[in-house]
C-alpha cells in the first residue's frame, strides 16, 4: 500500500460565536466553537471528503499550493 502525504490550505475566521474553517483547495467547510475545534473539524471533514475521491485523482493534490496574501486599500 502506498501512503501519500497531501497538503491543503485552510483559512479560519470568526462568525459570531463560531470559528469557520474553509479549505479552498477542495471547497470543504467546517466550524467549531473554538479555533482548535474548528481545526480538528476541518481535518476530519477533509479526510472524509478524500475517502470519496478515486485514488487515481489523488495525485493532483500532491502539489503544495502557492498561497499569497494581498492587501487592498479601501477608499
């Protein structure tokens, strides 16, 4: 059995009392009452999502995404 390590980008923001976690690479979203809970939940949600991805398609996720933050000034 070949084990592949995959890396995904996740973002977090607070909405009211909840921390919302989002994986833009896959379009997977989760949440938690704490940041730690949101991190745990998005990890689980991504793992569950990947269970349904055919093994031959997993290779496209092997590349580490390039992420850059930009700053925009609002007038």
